[in-house]
């Protein structure tokens, strides 16, 4: 026999093997059309920040959620000529927090050196091949001495 219990807004249903053999009679609940955070976007009609917006990618609820909220709020409500220029302290605190969790918040700088080393490795041989070319071009005494085998 199945059992049901309520935990906050969630309904948890435990079922037996026999319950799975019978057709389901579960009722799906429609989304609440009056939910003020549903489908509102980043900024609510009131001008407040919608911390539940999926566009934030979970940043507001992660381990650095408090720091993110402080920095983002400061920027959003900033009245400075250069928006957010008064928020350096909050953004620094957020950055320091993000660096504590590199597995959750990968830094762009970590990807750049790998990409740069690949670029320099790719550029290395071509750069080495292009260096002698100016020397050969400057030596005009015998232009046919180094011809390619197909010529």
C-alpha cells in the first residue's frame, strides 16, 4: 500500500510494486498563475530583482549566493554616473568567494592559458618557418638555389 506525506510545498508518495502495476491516478497541479516570480524575468514589475529568475543560473542560491546578491543589488540600485562604480567592495567579496569554489565557478582565466598554449604551439612551427623566409628573400644573389622539388 502506498503512503503519502507532505513536506512544505512538496507531496511525497511512496508506492509498492503492486501500485506500479495499476494505472496511475496521480493528479498534476497546474502552475500557480498568481505566483509573483513565475515568468517575470529578471526585474519584477515593482523594480525589484527576481532572485528566482532562471536567467541567474542558480548564482543567487549557490554557496556564494549572498555575495552575488549583495553585488548584483548594489549594481542594480546604483545611482552613480558610472553605474556600479560604488560596488567594488561587493564585487571583490563575490570574486573572492567564487575563487573558493573553482569546481562550481570555473574561471575564464583557467581556460585561457590552455587555449593560449595551444595557440602558441600552433603558431610556433609556422613562426619558425616564416622566420627564414625574410632571410631568403633578402638574399637575391642566386634566386634558384632553393627551389621546391615540384618546380
